[in-house]
């Protein structure tokens, strides 16, 4: 099988890393890819949103499967374009991707499906949450507990467009739950917990994600399967009834409230950096599963989940999430991986044979172990081996999970 992964971030590196482990995969390609993916296969300088060029590349390669990582090309309809060209694609149509592309559409679908979610408020009044309606790479969400925070949020959200929604502020523990979907069947993946704020103690602005861990102690696999059946299942059915079947990874951001789980948002793709802790825990063949979903039949697919634990830490530019870093030399990756960690490239480039920074989140360092404590210790020890100017990362990823476990 020849697989083409579309995208250039840490999520795409993790997907390529796992797909390359499949006995069924003989070649891994990426567009545009990154230096980490280039160690696994061939990268091609084509933008993720360039559907015409991606279709030409897929045909030239004889790609058996195209896996689209980021949300922007999905919402823009790249999967539709490839499917019309006769290519098997893991990723939803533009119509189905509106589950992430429009907060308003998502709430309409959830209401019709009978799925509990954070209700929209008719009046802007703290406490509440202000969200940009479209895609913002995780940076268009503003939690407002005071009138001052609400005023600032209403100003900031307009930087992402004129459309936004105001939601009730839910209290509880957040959870990310994923499922592979073939249009009707939903196949659960391991759960994870993400850290979206830039600073320790969940302080500072929202980001695309500063770290994550899996498993989550409060849940077992049976409970995760139940959540997928009651949350993802009805939404998949509703989308199918609208003649927009969802094929791809459906990601529910949940809040475990005192009244039960409620949806904060749906995303139409694998999470980043959650993918970096979920995939190491899968014992099954991811390539076969994604191909089966792309072809519309998951009925024969199983993806066993191991008891291993994983923790990933995002190493970001000093100015992230407001800024990026470009061209600074990166060192220590070999030393980090000698400790048993896996380093996924998120915002890197090669310049004159030197690995350099090229983004906001630069690297994701993933540690594995028999316990969260062991995985966390390995991840942080590896982070200390990596260096680039003004590198920043949170020091409290999975800290509460270790305390609970202890």
C-alpha cells in the first residue's frame, strides 16, 4: 500500500510514524511534510490546500490511500476533489467538515441528534465562553469569568472574523474522545486529555495544545466505547440523514459535568497533540483501519488498545501563541530519543543541513511507560535534552494525573 499524508505538523508526523509501522504499507509520502516525516518517506512540496496538485500527486504515486491531517483543507473541500478524481481518502467532505468549520452548524446538528452540549446564550453575560464561529487553530476560544474578560474577548474574537457564538461556561474535567468513522460505523480510539492554555496552571491564552496524556484514569475502555456510542453515534447518524455522511476521524471535546458529559466542540480530524499519545497506544494496524473507513466499511476492523501510557509535551517558540520562530537552530533530538522518547516535528525545517525552527509549536516530545508517572518522567527528561533559543513548554502536563495515580 502507498499512503500519502497531507499536512506538515506534529499530528501528521505521528500519523506517518504509525502508518509506516503497518506491514501493509510499502511507501509513505507526505505533502508538504516536514523533516521528521522525511526520515520515514518522501516529502513533496505541495500545500495541503492545493487540491489540484494533490490529486495529480496521488495519481502519479499510485496512492492507495490519502490521509488528510489538518482541518483547513477538509473544510475547503480537498477530500471532495480527491474523491471525484477516484482516490480513496480518509477525511470528510466539505459539507460534513462543517461540524468543525461552523460552531453554529455543529450546535444545530447536535440539537437534532439529541446530544448534550454547551448551550448558546442569547445575551453576552459573564460567566460564559466566547468562540469564533470558524477555524482558528484552537486560538479563537475565550473563557470569560468576569465582565472585564468578556469585554476583552468580544474585541479579540473579531480578529478571527465577524461571526462568533457565546456559550454557557461548563464546569468539570475536559476530555478528548476520538472515533474512526466510515459514514455509519464508529470505531472508538483511546481517550486523552489536552492542555490548551499556554501557561502552567491553565493560565494565559488558548493555544493549539501544549501537551496531552492517555489513558485518563477516570475512564476505562468500556466507558469510552459508551461515550462514542452516545455522543459520536447520533451525530454520525444525523449527518448521514442530511446526505453528508462523515468519513474520517470525528473528535469530540467533552466536559464531564455533574450532570453528565456535554460536548464543548466537535472537530473533523485527529487532534494535535492528542494524536501523539493516542497512536502509540494502538496495537492494531492503523493503515488497514483508515483504508477500510475510506472505502466505507469498518465492519471487519478491530483496533486493540494496549495498557501502555503516553505523555506528550509541546516545545514552543517563546512568543507562542502570539508569534512564531523561524530559522533558530535546534539541537538535542538524538539525545532525547536515546532516552526512549519519540520526538515529533511540528514546526521545523532544514537549512544548510541544520534542523531549524519554523513555526509556533516546534516539537512534540512523547514519553511512554507502564504508568503515567513513568511516561511523564521520560517525556520531561527528554525535553531537557532538546534546545533552541527561547524554547518554552509547560511543566505541569499530566501532573494531576500522577497525583491521582499516587
